[in-house]
C-alpha cells in the first residue's frame, strides 16, 4: 500500500492526512536540496513515524519517485 494512503472501511485506498503531511514535508526537504540519506536521517532524528519503524534512504527515494 503506498505511503500516504490507508485501506478504508470499503476496502479501497483513501488518503491519510498525517501520512500525506509527511509526504509533503519530505518533498519540501528535497526541494531544499537535502540528499535522500539526509532526509531519512532528519526524519529519524525528529521521530517521524515510519511504517517499518525507521526511515531508510531507499524508502525515501521510492516515496519521492511515487510522489512525482
């Protein structure tokens, strides 16, 4: 399931406001020219929730590709 979405009661994907806000934050960090690795480190340092427990550069890169 793509980050930023959850499964609704009807079984369809619906946007999750908290995750969508985090996607926007990641896009803003990238726009400020932070590297993918630095974005992951920033998210982990700030305690941003990640589905797998912590953020990895690969996860951030995939998220940015999907959001583009």
